[in-house]
């Protein structure tokens, strides 16, 4: 595995500061969206009583787990 970021882009703020967007940032956004989607699906399941489709869990859980792993790494680095 290489140390190069998966996706690299730049964003310039109004103050002229340049922010680099890497693959880790993209993965964290995907993990947040997946967690939100899982909450919405669970609320629908709670309201209707129908069982969750297994395919939804298969898609959402890995993204949430990898985002959680990134969060733990970030918290340890901040110590």
C-alpha cells in the first residue's frame, strides 16, 4: 500500500488559505453519510416494524467501521 492519498484536491478559503483534501477526508464524509443513512433506515424500521434489508447493512456497516477507525487514529494522533 502506498502512502499517496487516494484523492487529492485543493480548496482555497476566502482568506487565501489552501486546504488539501485527501482520500481520508473523502472516506470520513462517506462514513458520516453512511451513519446518517443507517439511522434513517433504523427509524423507518422502528416505525413500520419491517425487517431491515440485509443488503443495506452490508453496504453501510463497512463504511461506518472504517470511518470509526479513522476517528480513533485521529484522536490518538491528537494526544
